[in-house]
C-alpha cells in the first residue's frame, strides 16, 4: 500500500524559510516522478515543483529562485526547501507521486502560513 506523509509546515514570517518533507512508503519512490502542489483558500490546486527519476526539475514561475525540490532515494523522501517566503505562498502543500501505468498518489497535506 502506497502512503505519502508530509511534514514541516508551519507559521513563518515573510522572508523566512521552511523545509517540507514527504516520506513515501510502498516501494515506489525510486521509480516515481514526484511533485509538490499547493492549494490556497478559494483557489485551485497548482503545481509548485516537480522532480523526475533522472533528477530533472521544474518549477512554477512564482517560486523560481526561492524554492528547491530534491529527493533522497535512500530515505524514500521528497523535500521542498522554501526560502524568501512571501504571504502569497500561504497554502496547504501536498506531495504527489506518479508511476506510469500504475497510478498517482497524494499525501494528506501540510499547512504553510506566511505572515507579513
């Protein structure tokens, strides 16, 4: 059974940093494409950053230069280092794992609040 568990969210002042983690169980991590999404109140869920098996990464424009996605296959863990946080980064952040022909899985989310 595949499970994703996020942690690391919290309340931070603008300009601060947080690191989100997502531990993936179920034996898929090393073959999965991984991503972080976020959903702010009243808005649709949006892709923040993705990282593929070979290490290729992509970011939404609003976080480029501030956020870094990474993965540690030995720990089955996905990370999102968030620096220079802004109030508009406030959202629930979700981890997603995708494996071609097998499916896609979501974590329960972790809340990030950035105060001005």
